[in-house]
């Protein structure tokens, strides 16, 4: 016996089939269900200093997350990468597939940001990253400034900005213009030392003599070969990006082996006053990039916080001196909340991406604006140069160079190392 399946029944069945995903979507996102944000951060391991402010920062946004977006609270699921790129990738995948987050956020250098970004692109989840130079984020992933990505967005400085800040510091010191480079064989070090877009070509073009010591093994404990090369070449300036254990080893060995450069500008490890406290008087006069400082004038779009207020509240809550990751993480959460609040449907990935693209919001780092950037998926924020000065046993970071157009006050000129 044949069963008739007429046009009307066909249309009815088709309508049910087409409606099924929408019905499932509504069930997945009940009216009171939270909007989930996956936060991959390094809270343990050698990059743990990037994750130290996380709990404090999330507390600053508690009211905003409770108010949420589109009538739903915002829930941030925090995962510790343990400073391991492979684990960062695994956690991002879990957050996308198991936790079904609507947005991924991350910060803390290429070894954390890039694995998360790769997974976000594969899984089709919007992602916002910070505190990672844009070159490894773009070039290191086989993209170009005009190509970009579908789901990944970054707000950060570029290596050209770090180089400008470094040279801005060095310009006030009389040196022989010989610069010794010290970079690890990792994503960050390879970007900083890249022969096309890193420090070597930019410094050479600016008239410096580059003494590249090669790429050392991450977590190296012996820097005798690098120190010997810089001494033999008569280096006056050291430029590096290192994690604290590496820098401790290098700087103590440099002193022991009689290497006394006039300037040492060290990225990453000198973000923290605790690094200087551990070194003691030998740290006086060391310089670094400054991605955030209490003197920054812009305020948070979400909380209205100023940089000085956040720095003061951090010190009050923890008893510790402010660190640059405090401002970096505040800006990351600030933008994430702002994007979700502006998204027409924060549970829809395309809607979230459109909200990211249309962002023009003030943070503690400055204005984040993806619309005006010549680099697709990248919004640039300023970076300046600073020097650590010890007074009465305490180290303070003093802004000594501002090559940007941002209204960040310069307090003094760089002084040579003693």
C-alpha cells in the first residue's frame, strides 16, 4: 500500500526540519542562561606573572558581568594554561566544544595568545587577544596585514612600536650605538629577532650596529657564550625579551664576567617590580617597554576606572606594587564586556564578530578601534619606554620616552647604568 505524501505534508515536514536548529538553539540559550566567555591565561609556570591579576580584575567587573548583556549575565570561565602552548590550545578547544563559550579571550605573549587564536579560528568562535605583538599573531600564522582572519581579533602593540620606544630611550644616552640582541628560540624571541620585521633590520636602518647572539634555548641557565660575544664586540646597549628566570641568570653572569653595558632594555621580565626586588641594587637603571602605567589618562568604557584608581586599588587589595599586567588584563575584560553588551545577539558568533569590528572604546591602555587600523583584525594601542629607579629600597618605573601621539607624560630622560 502506497502512502501519499502530498505537497502540504512535504512543506510541513520541511518547515519542522528547518525550525529544528532554531528550537535547539533556544533550548541551549534559555532566557536566563549566562553568556559564557572562556578565558585562557597563564596562572602558573614561568609566565604566571601575566595571570597574577586575574582574580582582582574579574572582581572589578563583577557588577558589569552580573548586569550582563541582552538580559543575561556574563560568566567568565577561567582556565590556566600553565604557561604551556600545547595546554593553551587544548583548553581553548575544550572551552569551544565542551563549554560552548560565546567568546574566547586571552593575553600574555605569543605562546599563550597564538594557540588560543588558532583553535578559535578552527572552531569558529570569536576571540579577543591582547599583550602579544601583532607580527607573530599575523605573520607567524601565515597571514598578512591585508588578509586577516575570520574569528580572531587582537589589540596590542607592534614590534615597530617596541623598537621605537627602545630607540627613544637610547637616544638620550651617549653610546657607541652597538646593540647586543638576546632572544630565546620561542615564538616571542623569534619574532623580535626576525630578519624581516624584527629588531635587526630596524636597528640597522637607524644606524645601529647589531650584534646578534643567536637564539638561546628557552629556560637556559648559562649565557657565557652570549656575554663573551657582546664583550668582544664592545656592546654598549643590550636589547632582549626574556622571562624572569632567564634574565636572573643572564644579568648575574654578566656582572660576574665583567660585562657592564651602558644600557640594558629588557622586555617581558622587567614588567614586574618583583624582578627588580630579586636583583637588588644591580637592577637600578634597567629599562623596558611600558604597555601600561598609572599615569595613562584614558578611562575604562565599562567601569569608568582610571589607571591611577586601578593601581591604587590593586595595591590596597594585595599589598603589592602595581604591575603592567594589571592594566593589560583590565583592558582585555573591559573590551570583552563592551563587545557583548553591544552585540545584537551575544549568543550568535557572527553578531559578536560584528560587535568586535565596530569597537571604538576607551580602556586603561587607550582607545581600541579595529576600524581605523591598516592591519586587519588588529587594533594598535600605544607603548612607551621606561626605566626602573631605586629609591629608599623601592623600585619605581619612570616613563622616559614616548614616541607615540598618545598623551602619556614623560617624567625624565633615561640615565646610564651605574
